[in-house]
């Protein structure tokens, strides 16, 4: 696998700190429920929660749209729903990457049916050029070009999640 560093661990640490400050200001008078999208977002979510200065609860959802390929199948399936009631609560979905927008649109619509007080999305990476449906995250770590990336929780066939930096992969 041919890979090169796209985003360094130092740059990630700085940006996660900035996002933590911004989210803390935006939810200063609220108890936030942070919902991580498994599996890719767990490392980003853990670092983001440590950067927050406000109380929060944590839950997880798991959706699938990639299978074992390098591109989205286009069909989103919920494989693990959250266990927390979100009615009347402030919700922040934390996702590793916004690509086609299909997964997050599905999840946002799913959660909106449960009548939260507010619902926002924080994405570590945003590939705006790959959208199949209109979708904009409320908080974005980094915007990247259309490249396949691994590291910092992102994987290819369960490989590469452990890497501390984000790498652009040219050959799979």
C-alpha cells in the first residue's frame, strides 16, 4: 500500500482543540448528547470529548454503506441504534467523514423523527466533491479532496485505523 501523510497528528490535535472550544461555546448552557458513528469516528470522538469544557453524555450508532469496497454502495443500513432517548435534547452526531452525504442524511432524518431540541453534525473530514445528496456538516475538522484516506480511525478493510496521522492512499 503506497501512502503519504495528508494531515499530521499535530494538525489534528490543534483542530480538534479548536472544535472542542467552538462546540463548548455553542452548548455552554446545555447538556449535550454526543453520538459517535461507529467504527470510524471513535478516535476522533474520544479526542473531541476530551477537548470539550461542557458536560456531555455519550452514545453510539452504527451504519453501513461501504461494505468491503472503496466506494459507497449507495444503500444505508442501521446496524446499531442509540440507546439514549433524544427527545427534547441537544444532539451532536460525530462522524469520521462526509463523503456522498447519504449516510449522514439517513442518520439525521432518523434522529429528527425522535424530536430532539437541536441536532448538529461534527465531521472530522469533508469530501465535498463526492456528494450525491446535499449535506453540510455544522462543524468540520478538515476539507479534503477526493482521495482515499486511512488513519486516525479511518480504515480500508479494517486496516490503518491505528495510524496517528491521516494518510492519502494511492494504491489499495
